[in-house]
C-alpha cells in the first residue's frame, strides 16, 4: 500500500525522490500503476474521503452508465464523498478481480466486485482508469455486468463525439443496416 506525505497530500511516496522530496523524473511502470490502483481501492474500502480524493487530479471525473442514480462524480472531492457515502450507507467494499495495464497509454482496466452487505448483494463490473504523468487518475469510466434490457447503454455526460468515438453503427459491405420495425 502506498503511504502519503502529510506535507504533500496529493503525491504518493512512490513519486518522490528520497533525497530531496522532488517529484521523480521517470515514467510510470506496470508496478507503479498497479500500486496506485490498489491504493485507490484501499482508500475506497476505508471510506476515507481525503485518501480517495488524493488519488485524483482535482478536476477528475468518474463516469457511470447513463441513468445511474448518482450521476457523474465531477471532481476528486466528489469522488471521495461519493464512495464514502456508499461505504456508510451500504457497508460497501470492493475487490479487484482482474487488472489489464497499458503502460504506454497510462490506462488500467479493472474488473471488480462491489460488495453491498447491507443489501445482501453485490455488483460486478469493469472500469477504465486514466492516469496523468504524475500518477494521479484523471478519469474513470465504469460499466456494470447488467441485463441488456435498455435500448442504449452508455456513460452519462461522457463526451463521445469530442473524443471521436463512433456515434452510429459502421457500414459493413454486403450487410445493409436493419432497423427494428423496418420492412
């Protein structure tokens, strides 16, 4: 688990030079990203608002599927408060079930389980976490293992078009696009 310096609450120990307390000038490695993810989940399991927020840039966003009751968490502080709230209300706790780490992109895909003992249930899902060069998360996009009963499944408030995500199905040679109810 990463410990945090009192005088630098937004920088994990792993990123500080032992000699002079300056940020280390090296790139993030696989082990670094894995430790940062575990530090975040440890803070979530404790419901520690400050420690959760310290894992993020101040303007970080945590996106959820459209229609999720909590909406998007729009800042590091909101992310910390949001998870501390569900820990308090639902006795929430999380396990990390699987990690896929892309060092060059500074992204980690996490398969997780959100245990909700107060409701005698759990939720499984996955999230994509993006990190800045200092090792702080800038964004999380969560998706849930859920029934496909809704027509559209996407993150609420996520800027799909701005990031050049597909906004309509691709054309496939020899396969005209069919619409429900079309003859």
